[in-house]
C-alpha cells in the first residue's frame, strides 16, 4: 500500500513517514503543488495525507480523477474548515496536534473503505486476510509472509481476475523507487516465494503467468 505525504513541516513529515513505514506502507513525500501533480499523474496512491493549507490542493486532486483516499491534517480546528474540506472531497480531517497512532488508524480505515468496501476481513476461497493486523490464514492456519509478500497477495486479490502488468506490480511494491530498477527480477522472486508458500499451505496455484505481460490471480 502506498501513501503520499504532503506536509511542509519537516519534523512532522518525517515522523509520519517513519511511523507509516513501520506499518509496512510505502511512503513518498511532496513539498509543493508541482511535485504533487507530477507524482499523482504517474503513480497511484492508496491514500494521500495533505497538511498545511491544503484545501485548494484537494480540489485539484479530485479534478485529476485520482483514486484513493485523502486525509487533511490541519492546525485549524474550526468546524467550517472541516466541513469545507469534506465537501471538497477529502475523506477525513485530523486536527494538529495528533497522535501518530490515530493517524495510522485513520489511514487503515480509509484504505479499507476504498479498496475493500470497509471489510475487516477479506476472503478468497480458503484464504482469509485481516488488514488491521496484517495476518493471513489459509485453511484456518496462519500463513507467515514477508511484508512484500503480504502486499503482493493483497494486491492480487483486490485485482483478482484481471491481468496485472509487471510494471504495475513493481510500482505497487516499490513506488517511485521502481524507476531505479534494472529489471523485474525482484518481482519474479517475490511471486515465486508467495506461490510456493500458498501451495505448501494447501492452496491451488492461483497465480497465472500471462506471457510477456504480467500475471493474473484467479481460481481455476
């Protein structure tokens, strides 16, 4: 899952990024309008956190037809600003100062709402995923996954039945850092390991290779 943080207070921005990275999110930052727009036109984000005086930015984000949730973090505690932010299309409004654990909970809630229709449990045949705890069960037994494998499985299931290009998988797992990769070998390794673990737990081989394009996750 990828988060874009737009916050001009360096200390707060770095604290948010450090906290969300501990939860396994890919975090990227932008400091001005031009940088924000260049990022959202190229990359997809599950949630965007907008700090400072970001109300006007919300309007532009929504005009770009971006998909994903938006949280405003602001020092302004007025009801009018909260209503204005929500009316412009933000999904939540958090007043500074706040606990990072509260922001983390809001991010989880919004991602669940956008990607999984608010479900606290995601099911695919014998696979059960609990996004809040990042736990995966297969046939009632817990499946030990690395964070990248967990993200990959969640991405596959949320796009089940669709052909997913290799570059889309790379972007989802590494964000803008994927541009520095020389090949997709790292993707093949994670998919190989995920497939092996699922099969060892009794799953069918749901990961299908689509020649020269990418992969499709589907039941046989």
